[in-house]
C-alpha cells in the first residue's frame, strides 16, 4: 500500500482520524484523486460502464425521452446528465436528438475538474458543462439522466454492535490505513437518517449514508416537481439492505481492498434504492410514473433488441454483427440483471 503525501497530510490535518466519507471523497475527487487522474475510464482505465459497452444504451434512453416529448407535445426541454465521466452517454443522446430534429438544451454536470476539461473538448459547445447541481437553473421541463452516479458518492458507515451504534473511522498506524469503531461520535446524521427512512421498518445493523447524495437527489426531485419532466437513474444496489458492508474498490478491473491503493482505485458502494424511491414520492407531487426496475427490463421494453437487429441487418461484416449482439446480451443480461433504474416522471 502506498499512502501518498497528499493523503498523509489529509490525515495529519485531522489529527489522524477521518470518516469513511472523507476518505472516499478525498481518494476520488481531490486534485490528485482517482477521478482527476489521466484515464480512469474504459478498458485501459479501471472500469467499463454501460455507455462504453455500446451506443445502443444511450440511443434507447434518447428514444425513450423523444417518445415522452412527442406524446406530451413538450417544448423547450432541458436534458441534464449528472456525472458524465467521459461523456459517451451524452454524445449518444445528442446524436439521436439531432437525427430526429428534436430541439433541447443539453447540460452535463460533472464534479471532477479533469473530466470537465475533457468533456469541454468532446462536447464542442453542444452541451453546457457545470460543476454542481446548484449551478443548474431549470425553468423548462427537465429530464435528468445518470449512470453510476449514486454509487460514486463517499458514504459514512455505521455499525450496530453490542447494543450501540459505532461509526467506522480510519487512521494511519505503522504506515498503514486501518479502520476502527468509534462509539462516541456525532449522531446527528445517523439519527436523522433512521428517523426519515426507517421509522416504520426494522433498521438494518449496517448503514451506509451520504447526506450529499440524498440532498442532491432531493434537489433534482424539486426541480422536476417545479418544472415537470423526470429522472432516469441507473445504478447497482438493493431495495432490501444486505446488512453488511457493501464498499468495494476496483483497480484495473480487479477488486482490491478499499484501504489499499488509495487514490488509484475506484471506491463504490451499493445504492439503497428504497431511500431514493421514498425521496421521490415525498418530493414530487402528482407524479405520473415511478418505478425501480432492472436495467435489462428497461432496455428490452424500450426496443433494444429491435434496434440492434436493424443495425445488424444493415451491417455486412459478421464480426460487427456478433459484436452488436454480444453487447446487447451484456447490457440486458449480465449488467442488465445487476443494474437497476429508477424512473420517475411528472408530465
Ligand atoms: C462511475 S463514474 C460514471 C461515469 C459515466 N456516467 C459512465 O457511466 O461512464 C461517476 C462519475 O460521476 C462523477 N460525479 C460524482 N459525484 C458527482 C456529483 N455530485 N456531481 C457531478 N458529478 C459527480 C464522477 O466524477 C464520475 O465522472
């Protein structure tokens, strides 16, 4: 394990005791963190996401949106992607909107500075780039799209053991990052979360909480409530808590310990979809649709097989045809069974 000087100083400045959320956020988003590194994405980076597997992913989302826009005769629409990464998904959406001559304003909200610089080059002024959701002023029907955004927020971890809650914290000991349980911590985040989401339900004994993640999602719901539109959030996670730590780190496509390779590995957690469903229900009045279904179901229901076959038929190259079909299998069966999508619409 290498603890670089930036991370050591981060610990030192906080008396060698930090929360899991601060650790994850520093490792991922500080100036020298994972998401500001040269190439975190794709085969040569640490992980591959659905938009990188095939442009069919973004095309199906774009066609789904166009259908909603036309059915509801919507004008002056904003399409907002949060957490664009390398921008492939937004590029596919813009291309399909242009193909069908659907007017919209496109926005990309991306936290990592290095990603924003790269996005500015590839979007060629077709998409406005913003740093955070607070920078977006929506006053038209807005559709928000995210893929693997929620799992990339730093979370605090709390564990109930021997009749009391403990907060997982980290310190450096003998040159290594180690975790320990603190039972004398500020309980405000934990208590507010339990009161809000587990009032009528048994509280799991392991909770992973990101206040920013919930605040940002609620902010998006408020915009949808005020302006109409909707949100489509793809991620991996659960509706019933697995009651265990779900934190994981990936380096060069392999799982590694979350405390090893800090700032080089991606660190994620499984998303608690039931929390976001509750926030949407509470925040968006008179919504027209809300569901949480498998990514595979969404793509199949919206015609990915049919679109893939149109491309396969027009391709003369058999390698290319195999590639199209195998990417559809990956998107709908392998990742399709692992990933879910929250779909919330107010029109
Ligand atoms: C796992 S990557 C996914 C990238 C892309 N959506 C894809 O599917 O390939 C997560 C992205 O979300 C960005 N991100 C994380 N938190 C964010 C936030 N609060 N606002 C905007 N972007 C954020 C990260 O910098 C990173 O680019």
